[in-house]
C-alpha cells in the first residue's frame, strides 16, 4: 500500500501571503484555482467587498505580502506561485491591486536612471 503525498497547499499559501496568519484550512485541488480561492475567501470574510477591505488593510502593514512559512511553500514552484499571486490580486479587484508596489517616492539619481533606461542591444534601444 502506498501513501499519496499531500497535495501542495496552493490556496493556504496564497491566502497566507494575502491576509497573514494564521494559515487557513482551505479546499485544495493540487493546483491553484484562483476563482475558487477568491470565492472561498470571500465567503469566509463576509463577501467580496469585505475581502477587498481586509486585503487593503493588510497591504497597509509593513510586512505585506506576508512571507509564507516553509511548510506551506512545500511543493510550490516560485514562478508558478508568482503567477498565481498576480492572478489572485487581479481577481480580487482594483482596490487591492498590488502587482506594482511602490518602492520609493523619491526621484531616481543619475546612476539609477541609467539602469532603468538601459536595454540590451536586441531590444532596439
């Protein structure tokens, strides 16, 4: 008799990064199903607007998105997690958009500006 390994905890990991601890016991399918995750989170939070409100409140904390604990990351590829994260933020809606966080409000210095505009030769720039 073989024991199947546990399913990767995509939904729990994404919810943790989004809302912070504790890790939620969510329905897992072995791959991220963003629509199902958002529906389940909205149901637990009291609706989609309340979920957005909680995400916006979490974003105001300095540690957002929350670092996902190792046990929740087990079996999750970094690139796939990044893609699922972007899809999750888009699905939640514009009030929770965090795909381009502000890193700094100050103007770039000349060295930073050169790095930003630098393009490889094959980019035609």
